[in-house]
C-alpha cells in the first residue's frame, strides 16, 4: 500500500497511533514509525529505482526529521500528508545533493583516453607504472589496479573493496586524471 494508494486506509490506522504517540505513548510511537518506515520504503523505492542504495538512508533521514519535527504536526491535517511532505523535501534534498556532486565530475565514459597518453619526447624519462601508482591515494590506486590493470568490472571492484560502484568510478576517474598530470610534467 503506497501513500497514494488507499490513503484513507493507511491514515485510519496511522492517525490514532500517531495521536497516542503525540500524547507520550512510546509503544504507539514505535509502531507508527515502523508503519511509516515500511510505507516510505515502497514510496522511495519507486522514485529512486536508479539509486537503490539511497533508499534506506533516505527513509532514516525522513524518520529522523519526523522525530525532530513531531511538535510541528497539525492535528487538523492527515498524518500521512504531513509525512509525505517531509519525505518529498528529503527526496528533493537528495536529488540536489547528488546533482551538485555528480555535476562536478565527468563520467568515466566521458574521459578522452587520448588525453591520458603522454607524448614521449627525446630524452624524457620513462615513468614506472608502479611508482606512479604509489603516488596516488590508496582508494584511487586500488580502483585503477582492479579495473584497469586486473580488468575487473566496476561492479566486481566495488564488491572486492566494499566501496560503492559510483565511488569506484569516481576514484578511477580522479586517479587517471592525476596520473595524466604527473606523466605530462
């Protein structure tokens, strides 16, 4: 059952729990948060289908906001509408954060590999790959070794390191840029 589907049924169960919770009933508070969390997971899963790792984080952020803002609840309004408004604000905040952060970086596929090739001039010393890689931060070095040297996919590298797929992509991208700068010197 979603926020949109059969809101009256969800509201009819949630409202009495929430009102008891607002009066200090801890058991009702826990149960209302559990019901809200369950509903939020479905609601956010549909909206974040491309970002499944962010669903639970956003559920927790929304529950925390509900907890901190519970005194602002107006009993004239449906509880589910108030919850949904907070969840939407948290979702928009996430999209803004991700948009700002991801717009700062080119995707790995957008890197022109020709820019990564150094032109060797007469007398220019050859750089040792191991030495160059040692100059990188550990996360960048591992991401490059796993994906570019060992030939693992980004998903396999993420599984091996415990980092997210997007973190591996960013580390490879940053590492390759740093290596290209070092080689051009």
